[in-house]
C-alpha cells in the first residue's frame, strides 16, 4: 500500500447486526403507498404572519400523506399541530412568539420520507389583512390608515388598488414585499395617486429593498388617496403573492453609519423616508455585545416599520468621514486595523480618502459594505501610498461592493480611497469600509448537484440502515486535512467524523440509523475542524438555499442556513455490502469488486447497485442490477495509466431497480428513489506490477506468426496467469497462453487469415489475468503495440528473416 | 368558445360588397383637357458642360455636352446639332459629337450655336509634350471596374473567384496592385510578354475564363492594360494625383417624351487641382429602366414616363443625374390651388412631370383616413357624424388640430420611435429592462420632448439600464459597428453597412467613413449592475477602432462631415449626439420629416425612408428639403409638421387615379391605398367589436400600438407584419397581404370570437334597434360610410327572411371585418 492522506474511519457496524434490523421490517412493506418521495410544497398561505399570534397555514403540494410537522429554523416559531387534509393539502397551526424577529423565517415540512424543500414565512409587526374580492379590476379596496400588512395576489394583467382617506400632512408609507417573500420573481411597481387623480409617486426599485418598492410621503392635502400595485410587465399568477405594509411608520432609505462597535452606544442618522427633504431622523442605539441577530429599525411615534435596515455590528471601532477628505490628508490621524471607515459619497465625483497605518507583511482585508447595506453607491476601492501612487484596486467582489486583500508592502501609512464607479453621488450612497487582518476559516456545506435548485440539501436515513452524503468544506487560509463532525442528529442516528484530505474539498459521510431509532427529523449541527500549522480552527455549517431565480445567472433571493436537516425514515427491506478488496487496483489494470445484498423475507425485488464516487481515472459499469433471487454482483473496475497511487474510500449505493421490477412495480413504488449505502471501504490504487514489450509484429496475409512479449515484473503478481492478446484486428487471432509470474517472455502464435485486413494496427495489448488472494485481477502490458499486415510477397525481410523498416527496405532494394 | 361562420348568402352579399367598393380600387379615367392646349415649347437657352477645359497632356480628350432648355421646363441634348466656332484652330480640334482634343498649346474659346442660341467654353492647353503617364489607380483600376472584374459576383467577392481576388469596385488600390503583381508568385503578369500573360489572356478569353471575354483585344482598355505592363507595371509614384470627387453632367434632364436621349459626362477632380474627362472610364447604371436606360458609354434613352436616376461610378466615387421623362401628351394647366408650401412644391413637381393630381377625397374618406393615420383608431359613430354633418368650411383643419393634439397621436409617434430605437428583447435585455426602456421613451414623448432632445439624452446615456433606461439602447446592440449602422440608418436614413467591408458600391460611403463614424461609440463600457437583469453602461474613456484595411486607429468622424477635436477621455457620444441633432444637420431633419411623410402618405419622398443614397434620390428634393427646414423651424415638433402635411391638399387627394397620374406612384398625385399596420388593425378590431386583449406588458385591454416588446408572442401581430425591431430597417413593418392574414381573419378568434364576446350586436338588439339600423351602424363603425343602395337592398332582403337576426348580423359584422375596405386605409 502506498502513502496516503486518507485515513480510514469506516463505521464499525457489523453486517450481522444490520441484517437483523432489516429482517424485522417485512410487515411494514404491506400496503405500500404511492410515491415514496419527500414532501414538496407548491405554495402556502398566508405568507405573512403577525408576530405574537397563532396562525393557521394552509399548504398545498404533494407527498403530504404522512406529514408530521413544520420544522422552523428559529426557536421563536413553533408548529403546534398538522392536520392532513389529503395527499396534497394540509393545515398547520403555528405559534409565533412575540420575541420573534421581523424577517423571513425558514421552515420545512417533515414527512414520512424526509424533509421538504425550504420555504420562508414572513413575520410582520402589523395586523394582517387579506385582499378581498373586488367587483372589477378598476375598483379600489377601501382601507383605513392604521399600520397594517395587506396580503394580495397579482395575476396576469392585474393591478391592485387600495384607497384610504388621509388628513392633510398625514404620513403615508407603503412598503411592498414580493420578491423578498422568496417565492417568485414578482417585480412590482407602486404608485400613489392623490385625490385629484395626480400621480404623486411612482416607485419601482430601490437600493434597500431592490425589486420591492417602498414609498413614504406626507400628503399635501386631505382627501382620498389611492395606492396602486402591478407587476412591472403586468405578468403574474394565482400564486403571485405580495405583502403591502401600509400605514404611517418611518421608512428610511438608509442609515449612517452603517455599522458600529459591538457593545457600544451609537448615534445613527436615518436618511429619507418620512424625512423626504433630506432631513435625518437621529436615533441612539445600543449595540449588543454579540452582533448576531441584531436588527435596526427606525422608530417614530407611529412605531417602527416591518423591515430592518442592514447594519454591521463589528468588534472594532468606527472612523466617520470628515469632508473634505479627497485631497490633503494632513488633518486625518492614521487608523490602525481592525477599523471601520464610514462615509457617504455625497456628490457626483466625490472621492473619500482615509489614512491607514500598517506594518510590513500584514495581510489586510479591506472590504466595502455599500450595496449590501442598502447603499446606492457602486464602489471602486483603491489603496494608495502616501504620494498618491496606486498600489491596489478593486471594483467588485462577489457583489458590487469592493474588496481587497492587501499585503502591506512596507511599514508606513497608506491611503484607502473610495469612489463611485460611475462618479455618481447622493445622500443614499453610504458606505462602510472594514479593514481587518485576513481571517482563517473553515466551513462545512453540502455540495449541490444543481445550481438554483434545492435538490440534495437535506438528508434522510432509513431505520436500521445507512445512507450516504457528500459533505464539503470551504477553507480560507487553512491547509491540511479537514474534519467534519455531526452533532444533534436525531436520536439513534450516528455518523463518524469525515476526514477530507488537503487536496480535496469534499468527503463521504455515512449516516446510520439504529433499528430502534424514532421516525423523526432534526436540524443537526455540523462542525468543521481545520488547522493552520499547529493552531486548531473550528467552523460551522453554511448552506445557501436559492429561493428566487430567473435563470442560471440570475439569483435574486437566497437564504443562508446553519443547520443540516436530517430525517429518519421507515425501514428499507434490503441492505448492501461492498466487500473490501484484498488487492490493489494497478495502473492500466483491472480489479473485480463484489457487492452483496441482503433482503428481508418479504422483499424479493431486483436491486440496482452503483459505485457513485470512483477515484479519478478509474472507470467501471455505471451500475449493475442484482436480480430477484440473487444476492451478489460484480463490478469490474479499470484504472487508466494516469491514475495516481493512493488510497480512496469507495461505497456502494443500492436502490430498487424499478425498470426490471415489472411484476411488482406498483408495490415497490413506496421504495422508489430511496437509497441505502454500504460501508465505506478502501480501494488502493497502485503502480502497474509488470511491464511488457513486443518485438516487431509484422506479417503477410495468410501467414502464421510467432511474436514474443518480454515481461518485467516490479510488483506482486498472481503465481499463474493467462496471457491474451487484445486489440487484434478482425480475422487475426492468437490463442491464450498460460504463464507463471516468473516467466520473462510470452510467445504468441498469430494466425493471419488470407483476407486479414491490411495496414498497421496500433492498439494491440497483452493482458495478464489471474487470481490474487482470491480476487480476480488483470493487468495490461505492452499497451499500444503495433501489428503490421501486408499483402503476400510485399513484406521486406532481412537475411535473418527480420522484418525490415521502410528505410532498411529501400536500402535493400537499392542494393539489389 | 363557439365560433359561428357566416351563411353562404351573407358571405356572397359581402363579397359583392367588396366589388362595389369603388373608391378603394384605382380605376383610370379617360384623360381630359382642363384648359386650352399649350403652345409648343420654345428653346430658351443652351448650356455647355464643362464650362471650361484645361488640357495637361497632348493625349487627353474632353467631351463637351450641349443641353438646350425649353420654355416648358424640358431639356434636349443638342451636342450633335450645334455648330462650333474656334477662335484659334491651332490649339484644339473638335468632332461632330462634341469631342475636343489639343493640337497645340495656348488658349482658345469654343463658341457653340444652336437655333439662334449661343454659349462658350474656354480651353487652355498647357505646355507639355509628354503623354499622360499610365497610373495604376487612375488608369488601370478603372479598366477592371468598367469591365466588371471587381464586381461582387466576380473577383470582387469577399473570397474572390477562381483563386483571384480584387477589392470590390477597387476600394483597396494598394491591395489590388499587390494581388496583381506580387501574389501567386507574380505569375499573373509577365513583363517580358505583356500581351501574353495570365491576366491579359484571361481578360480577353485566350485561356479558359469563367467570366468569359471581358476586354476585347485591341480595344482601348486592352491597349492601356498591355502598355502598363510593358512599362514595367510600376507602382504609382507618391506624387500621383488622386481623385477627390466626380461631377456628372448634365445635372438634370427633362425629356419631353420617351425615346429622347441624353449623353452623360463624368469629370474627375484631383487633389492637385486638375480635372479629367473620365466618362470612358466610368460605370453607368439606371435605377429605373422603365423610365430610362443608359448605355455603357453614358448615353441615356427615355423609355416611358416617370423619373429615373443615372448613376456614374469612378474610382471610389458615385454620383449621378436625375432624369425626367414626360408622357408626351399635351399637358393642360392643373386646376389645383395649393393650400400650403407642400402643395406648391408637389404641384411644381407634377408640372415638371406633366402629371395632374386626383380630386380631393370625400369627408367620409377623410375622417376615416385621418383618424387611422393620427390616432390609429377608427372614428366612432358619433365622431364620424359630427364631422360629416359639420357645415363649417374649415372643419378639416379643426379636426386635424384636435387629433394631432390628442394623447393617442403621441402614442402613434412613440411606436414609430420605438421602432427606430429597436426597443425589443435582445442581448439579455430583460422583460423589466424593456418595460422601463419603453416607459422612458413614452414618458419623454408624453412630456413633449422632441426627438432631437430625446436623442441628446439617449446617445450619450450612461448608468444602469433600470435607473437610466435610455442606456438600454446600448444593450439592444453592443458592438460599435452595429450601433453606428443603426444610428446612421434610423436617424439619418442612411445605410452604411456595405462600407464595413468595402466602399459602398452605390453611395459615397467609404470604409474610412464607416469606421470613423463607428469610432464615436467605440468607448462604450458595460458592467453588470445591481439587479441580475440589469447592466450598467458607461464611458470607458479609452479604446479605439482599427481600420481593417490599413490597420490604423480610426479617429471619430461625422458621417459626411468633419473629424471633430475631442478631448481624450471625453464621451465621444456627446459630440455625436450634438452633431446628429444639430439644426444644421439636414440629413437628420430631412430623415425625420421623411419618416413622418411616409407615415401619412404610405411612401417616402426618399423611399425607403432609411435608404438615402446617391443612387436613390428623393422623388421631390425641394419638398423634402422644405419639410426638413420646417421641422427645424418648428424645433422638431412633429405635431406641427404633421399638421402641415395633413392640411395639405396633397394628403387629402383621392386614392382613385386618372390617366394623368396612373403611372405615378412616387409623386403623390393621388393618395395610396394602404393596408393598416398590424397594431392599428388589431386596435380597430377591438374598437369596433368592444373586444379586449391581454397583450404582453400591458394591463388587460391595453392598445396594441403600446405593446413594449416587439418580440412578445402575439400571433395576430406577427401574422400581420409587426416589426420585430431586430433592425432599424423600415422594411420590418410589413403591410403586404398574405394568405395567413386572410385565413386568420376568417377563422381566428379576433373576428368571430370578439364579435360574440364584445356583445355589441346583442346590446343593440336589446335596445330595440332594427336590423338594418344595426347593419348601418356596422358600416359606419367600420367603413365610416353608410351602405350603398345595392348593399342595403341585399341586406334588407336577407333580414326579411331571417330566422336568426342576431346570427345574420354577426355574420355581416364578420364579413365586414374581413373586407378589404376595413383592412385598408384609403
């Protein structure tokens, strides 16, 4: 075995114990239901709930028959009951605590076969009013002016109107949530019309809420005002929900500064909203010691709005800009990292500069938060030396915000400069530049097979069986092996740590459920460990779930989750085992692996087995089917010559083969799509144990040739082997030769038939096959050897009978 | 939905009705003499071309043209009929055909006399005895052009022909010289055997040549080519004078009848100030063989009444002469009293052509035509009655004033502009981006912004496509070349596409012009914006275009204008926008005026409106220039220019032609019958049936002329030829009838379905209206006229024995919607 970064941590589960568990479930197969797929939610309503209330959610979708509960990621929302109305409908009661944050709260439906896709439920501080039926499209719904959240739907060609009576000077604020609800790209346009029919405001997009419009104004005179909403292209559908927060709450466009030091008391100025004349609403906020979950709201006598303003809470202090700061920097005192520079690109062409003191070789991350905190600025970040010479620059990094990793070239002072890419400026162009040493991190995640899809983002393991998951790690400034641990798994579910070599970003995790484990599901914790030299580093789990997208390049709304949903599902009536190979797989060689399945007495169907994660340059059958009545199957793996010697974990995954299960197809539907995994086994890739070389192979049609392959062994070979010639053209044959591993040459007899094809054939290879420690192995030697076939009488030979090369033949001819 | 089809009886009734619609079918009346016959035209003067001649070399010759001008405006080529007197016969000699050649040195005057009229030409022969040296560009290349060797179908094609490539019409003389003398190891010519080399042998057909015999052995061209090779096929010396323009004479020719002829003369002007008669080196083409043809030597012969343009091409220059051929009939003085400058200029043209205009159209025809043209809808019954029954003498002016000031007038204009700006889904322009782009344009127009001001915002637009939707112009096309082509075509009416790869064969645009113009938009930068569907367009401030032939960086140059001084880093587009929309840029103003004119008359003065070129001159240049000037005077307020056009009698003429104008389809002597464009037709169907469509990007019931996305799925609009806006070409709007259109109207939901869902007939019946009364309403709503007596009788007969009146009325309605009289504006 060669050196390897991989260390086997295979599960210690014994096959016997597992089979016992499998054997007990036969009766559960009786009365199998329709598709055994995890539930999927097509839509639900209401999509917005009021904080501190108990609500009834109606869900529509599929796979609801055995739905158990709605599982929320927040502890402040709790599902108290689920009433299944049909396979496609259910009603769930949810209690929303009065401590619940005002935001989209993610949840999944837990069903018999696992977790559903992710949905989000918006929590609002206002009473929720449902849009009521109108007599005609043109008719406006009359509402009062108190703060409320109206839920509505925009269908094709639709425009919804709301009418309310307001006194002169009253504040009217309307904030729409549509795209942010995370359901579909319902891009709305909002307008406010005065009593005389004049359009007072027409709002589309804005930097803070992106596609969701928000408008706030003090109405000029008393009268009836109309709020109209439509999709920007007048498209929509029956599930195109929106929430219209309407009332007199403050709705600022942005806040300055856009962050502060944790644990400090900070004066912030809200820009816009009620203060439409660019006045500011000042407010002193106390920032928590732990910035996690902090939400900033602008408050007034009418309360605060439904949506928080993005705000950074950081463990370092602020520097606020002091204009003018684009030219001479003498007045500024150089700051030292970690620090946050805060400012506003007020006017067109505004250039803001900050002095920074740093030491040589410091690796600083200079990161702008602008678009991400609702700013109108599209920033361009530069680092200059004291003379103004450019040292580094960045436009965008991941978003339209700039970011630089700046390795400080010398100890001294530097200038951090920020401008707008288009030289624009406004009171909304707030920015915050955080300068911190580049931090190491390691984070676990589930690699996604498809972009913009929620597939394979939850795990399910059958009682008494195993399931396989691919777990990835993102490393930043971390090298070496990473380790991933699972915590808070459902009771009775176990998972060994996953070790991911330094040159890999993912590894295989096996989850095993006890036979006695409860049919339930948990949001499990995942811990990622890494190291920098001797320093250990721990990170968590982050899964980005795409919610609203228009195309592969256009993601509008996603959500970041820190928990991994794991469900225990009913037993599966078979198990699969992959026998650990007793020999290595050599380069240019092959190896036959054996898989075994165990069935319960009640299950006799065909089982499809595949090896989903083979090492690079190793190929094998995509899958095999072990027919009913049989319990074993063979995988023949072949290694290309490019393989690198190494030990790899491999695993077999089994499922019911629906294609060949025609008789029982209906009965087996309950098992469709459900998979079980074998133990992880080690596959060693090795160098080829032997090499070979042919003498020139050339002959004429109708001739019998004797060709010799010279062998040289460098590794372990079976004692007895059969040598065959592969890659021969049609009408050319050679009998296999039995050899011993001590033989140095093999002589084949080639029969060239009279009509054998003429030409040079370059893919002739000698294959050695045998049995090593009970395992069938084979090796290719003398690959890409040439066989030349000539017409009778045309092959030039020397006096010794040797076939001459073309040059030798020409010389011979000349001499003659 | 159940769809009913008309009974055969009613269908027949309707078909009969089509035949009876006389006023939309052009029928030629017998010519009538409206005033006393004019006396025979008298010659007034003769002109000689050129007015003076200077001979540099003793081998040069000069053709003199003599053109007589008659009292009726006609002209005649009298070169071979005039007598010539030489003041000094030792200087030049002349031939009967007007050819003049030097015989000595000095100055003299040629005095020409014809029919008592005289004119003179001064001649100066310079003191040189050496023959004109043969130069590749000035003497040899024209041989290839004239022989057709470098035409697009021969060696001038992009890949050449049979292994030999020349630049198209000689736009790359240096490249052609190289290919002739150096390429293929120089085997094309043989200096030691000039008359027996591959080039010559191919040209004269001595060896197999796909193009056949192009140059006759012994001909002047042959001798010139062989001599040049014999002299060493030298490259042109640096001091070789280069042509800077050509002048074609006579500038204008008016033939009083077909079969008259007129010789053309081409003079090349060189950069050393000299000129040369290059008639024998030029290529001639006629743009209308039905009116006049031209021989290879430039002899024009009238073939029928009308106008034609004779194109002459020499070197990289194209110019020509306008030819008018009158019918030869005795022309009476028109009894047409102009109401404004448009009528005056139209009348002048008619007089020139000996054309008489048709009568003014009826009030019924006028009100329908005006509504369709200005607001894209039919007049309602009330609107139609109010107008027709109005006894006021100036009611037409009043209605024009009213409709051109309505919001729908601007909606129609916005649609035209959206076509010029090509507002459509393309290059990733999202639905929202498109909606915002359309809304931006619509709001600008509604706010009264004129097109020049709109372009001043649009062309230099920077920012994100959502925040400044004008920037979407740079998303619908993204390469400088395409942008430049579109700007030239949409806003200047000029197609410069040819000049991307070679000098324009039928216009004056060279590759220098093309890339110079494209350089204005060569510094447009793109960046992904905040919304995934949005991009940011900005001025890069750096970058340039390279000339594909010379490989040099190209400086921005206005099309047909100067090379402006532009600061490095400045936005070139601002300079472009200012120049483009400048009141001094007649091409822009004329183009917008022409677009407007074409909208109201169905044909551009330059037709097609976006095909302004030397070889496609305006049918009435004076009228076009007057309209352009007025537009500038009106500060590009199209309402006012539209009012001028609509108030002209020229617009208000009948569609019915007469023997005096039946051949005329370019000079507006009668109105054109025009099929309604797709959007207007759909709106009219919805209007009369009370139907509502759910059109993409609009709330339910929106108008088709407001649909933002020209590529949104709509079978009706696509079938009836809506512009896809893939190009700025005016040809994208198709009003040609097709079988699919007929079948769709007959079978589609837009007729039967909307008749039923709209419920107009049933509501009229419910109101107690009589069937004939309802039928009349259908006629009035759709045709703006009452049924003819014959039609009324047939319908009355049908209704008398009707078992289902509503069904029969629906059938009638269906048949009316399917009639030409409904589908056409007339």
